[in-house]
C-alpha cells in the first residue's frame, strides 16, 4: 500500500468518521502524492460547480428564448448545454480518478459556481445570447486559471483536462457570440 494511502487510512481510523472537507477519502494506487490530489480535487470540484451552472443556464436560454431566430437559437443553446454536460463528466470523473468525491449537489453549485445568476427578466433573443456568452466567458476565465494552477502545484494531467475544456469553451463562445455581430 502506498504511504499516502496508509496516511489516509490512519486519518480516518483516528477520527472514526469520514473526512467530508477534503473529498479525497478513497484509497488509490496512483503515484500522485496525496497533497497534490487534494488540491486537484478541490480545484476540479470548484469548476464542476460552474460547469453544472453553465448547463442549467444554457437550458434556461434554450427554453425561454423567443423571437424571429427562435429555432436557430433554441438549437444553439441546446448544443451549449450538451458541451457543458461533457465538461461536467470530464471534471467529475477526474475527481473520482484521483480518489475524491465528485461534488454535483445543487447546494455545492450555489456555493461554488463562478458564474453570475441567470437573470429572470431576460426576454429578447439578443439578451439571451449576451447572458450566455458572458457565462461562457466567465467559465472560460476560471478554467484558464485552473490550467495554470494545476500545472503550478504539479498535476499535469488535471491541467490537460482543463486545457481540453478550455478549447471547447472557446469554440462554444465563438458560436454564441457570432449571433451578437452583423
Ligand atoms: Fe429541448
């Protein structure tokens, strides 16, 4: 058993209860030190909250958009929701790969999402496009910072997961913002 796994076991035997603050209680034979895994899990879970929020916001736009470009925007916003679902899975499964608990509860989303709440009075097509492109840009910024952060504390694979997501956010932002021009 690797020493970090022993440490984890000792930690939990000592208290007799599950540590619910660090979310890395599952033992794993991964060589990445526990101190790095803890930081990665925290960073991934924080961005998981934003990704879930992004999906909900895309659906909010998908359901409520009205206007002459309804079909195009209704479908575009659903594509953003599909992309967000991919981000959610990538982040959550990286958490569990590292021995952590993926935090997908709605309460955690409210607490940790980096996005602004979707306004309830949004009606015009252009407003939905504007709000959703802002949400994508905010998530993109958080993910970009996460790439650097993960690389800094020594988890290149987690940085790579964030890079993959960042590339797709850029594409989604381009598709949505195209409707603001012209
Ligand atoms: Fe639908």
